[in-house]
C-alpha cells in the first residue's frame, strides 16, 4: 500500500511538472528573464503547490504522526547558515544556466533526452563532490 | 507575454501540491527532490527502508512522461544549453542543493508551505541568483 502511494506521488509530481511547463528549460529561463519577455507563469506553479501543501503540512504538524500513525520526518535545522545561502545561490546559478532543476531534469531523463542525462550525471557528481569535501 | 500559461501552470502546481501532501500525510516524508536523490548516494549506515521509498518516488518521476503520452503528446523540452553548460549547471545544482539542503521542491514548495524561515531565505537566494545569472547570460555576455 505504502509503496503504491509513494510511486503514485512520484508519478503525480512528474505529471504536475510536465503540465505546469517546469520541464521545459526555455520556459524556466523565460520566467527568470525579468529583463526580457518575462513569462511569470511559473510563479503560478508555486502558488498552486503551496495552496494544497500548506494545509497538508498544518494537518501533519498538528497531528504529529502520519495517517498510518508513524513518525513524521521534518527537517530539524532552523539556523540560517552561510552554507544555506551560498549553496542556494550556487543552485540558482545552475538552474538559470540550463533551465533545469532536479525534478524536471529527472522527468526529462525519463522521456529519453540526452541533455537531461548529461545534466543529471553532472548533478550526481556535484552531490558526490560535496559529500567528499564535507565528509562528516 | 504570448507564452503566458497561468492556468495550466497553476493546475500543474496543484498536482505537485497533491503529491507533496501524499508524501507528508501518508509517509511522513518531505518531497524534496534534491534531498531524495542525494540520499540515494549515501551508502554507509543507512537505516532500514532508506532506499525503497526514494527509489519508488524517483521511478514515478521517471515514468511520468510515458504516462503523460498516453493521454496527450509530450511537449518537447526546448534546451538551448550546450553540453558544457549542461555539465557546469548540473555540477552547480548538485553541489549547491546539497550544500543548501534543498531545491525548488524542498525549500520552495515544502519549506514555504511549512512557513520555514530557512526555506524562505533559501528560496530568495536561489531566485535572486537565478534572475541575476539569467540577466548576465542573456543580456550581458
């Protein structure tokens, strides 16, 4: 049951990315290009997602457990660190350069696009590089 | 603004919200794609069940374009980046999301929905940098 729910959640997430236009890098770049023919569509993706998820998180946090009465794993960190800001800035730079963030890149990889494969391999390498440099 | 698609973008966003809600309410997990992928690269001291839900979620993402095509032709992604740019961008996205603990989904959707200050700062940081790099890329260089 849980496996079906998790797989379906991934599928629905991917369909949402495709329908919203997030899987099209030129649309992402059109959203980030304030000085050009700015296309604000992707702001509506975030609005739509938060409009639903806001209530789910409120419910989850007030109940404290999942529907199956299991522990909820919420991020514990609360401090604003330089890693948070610098890391997010590096991500933002990469996002603008290619027009891909992680979710849409994986969806485009599933659709068989070689460029998405190249991006995802580089992304995995970037994650591994961070893991190697900041070994705990 | 001929490419403006507020309605389909909003509907897509609702679906992302539904997926995120399923994951938190049924599984107690955060739908942060970069975190899910990065955790699959951890091989030491992983608890039982570490891989299963993450692999299933990623499998759902991978299959989504095929399922979409059952109903409608898949909109082709327009990718203008060169191979070199794709590699540099991928490295930055991988390294940056790991360092900053999240991406558009984890911070942008889940974090903002939880009213997390950390995620708000992260979202402002990547959006602002995205705007600046895009300006430099399209209008300066």
